[in-house]
């Protein structure tokens, strides 16, 4: 009798173990299926996003390397029949590329340095130097982020006209140095948030050593704000590089001081002369304006040439920029 009971128990255990194994296998299959489904969905989503982002870029690159004679060929849709860099030559002449590149680089670099200096000082003052009315002044800084620049354009133009700075890049430098540059309110907010996140013990230790307010800012706080400096510097450089609005208001781009954005805006006016000097008229025909596809191609190639220095620069500062964004976000 005892032997039969033990045998039944053993059989029960075996059947229970088999059921547990089967259940475990079913759970693993379900988890594998769920994991595979999520991977496929994620791949499709990322692939779709990459296609949406890369499609116009690939299309513009193929258009850029298409020979001008293919602009009149309706059979050429994607792959050019004749590969050529003549579009780049024409676009470089349209932009007056090398002169405009050096001027734009100079304008953006000096403006970036002045933006960092003025907004960092203002951000430190709003974060640490509490005085009567500081909160009200900071509200006005936030309002400058919300107000469109068009609302202030007339007053700014009249002010700089009275200073005889219209048509001079010095007007951009004055705005940047006084904390009124392109999107300076955002930069002040970034520095204020960053400095508020730094421990007060750093300042207290410097004050005990007899350091002044400016010395504390320059020797203690600013070196610890490298993340905010990189973030603000890159944004200030790129936004000034792509600026058309203020350059047009203050008439920065002239024959002696061309910049890329204004040359790109006026590209259509310069295409005929560029075609004449490069021999492109013989390929396109005298009536250039009847070919909107070619005009669009040259405009797009000009935009690619304008973006190229920024893309090269970003390849070198990508790591520092991502780290600075993370640090700024954590502290802010």
C-alpha cells in the first residue's frame, strides 16, 4: 500500500514538473515573440524616421552632382546621366563663397564670444546677486524670449541709425556685447539655471579668501560652467551664422562685406552672371529664368555649401555638445 502511494506521488511530481516545464517554455516563447515584435516595430519606426529625414538630403545631393545639361532632360529623375561638380562652381560664384565664408565666420565667432561674455555675466547676476527688483528684471528677460524680434526692429534700426552703425557689422557686435543679441534671453536663462545649481560653498570659500564678486565669477564660477558655455557658444554661433533678419535690418551684407545668408537670399539675382563666367549659359541656354528646376538646383547647392562648414564643425564638437546639453539639463 505504501509502495503504491509513493508511486502515485512520484508520478504526480513528474507530471507537475512536466507541466511547469511546458508552462515555462510557453512563457519564454511569448516573451521572445513580444521582444521580436518590439524590435521589428522599433526598426520600422526608426527606418521610417530616417527615410523622412534622409530622403530630401539624398535627393539634394543627387541634384547637386547632376550636370547642368541634365536639367533639361525629363528622363533624369534620380541618378544623373552625367556627373559633374559644375553646380558647385556656379553656386560658389553666386555666393562669392570664400569672401562670404570668411566674413560670416568672423561675424559669427566674434558675436558668439560677446554673447557668452554678456549673457554669462547677466546669468550669474540673476542667480547669485540678489538686489531689489532683480526678479522683475528677470521677468523682462523672459519676455524678450516671447516677444517676436519684429516688434523691436523699428526702434533698433532708429537707434543704430543715430549711432551711424547701419551697414556696419559693428551693430551686431554692440547688440551681442550688451546682451541684446540673437536669442540672448534664452542664453541668460541657461546660465542662470546653471549657476543656481552650483554649490554655494564654492563662493563662500572664495569670499573667505577675500575675492571680489567679479573675481569669484571669473575664477570660480565660470570655469565650472563649461557645459553651459559650450551649449550657448554653439547655439550663438549657429544662429548668427544662419541669421537673415538682423543682417537685412542693419544692412550688414555689402559689396565689401558679403555674408553667406544674404548672398543666398539674393542668389537668383547672381545666377546669370555666374553662368556667364563659368560657361554654363551654353549648357542651360540664354533664357535661364525659364528653367525653374535649374534655378532651384543652384539655390539648393548654395544652401549645401553654406551648411557644410557647420556640419564639419559639428563632427568635431559633437561629443562635447551632447555632454554639455546633458549637464545643463541636469543642473537646470
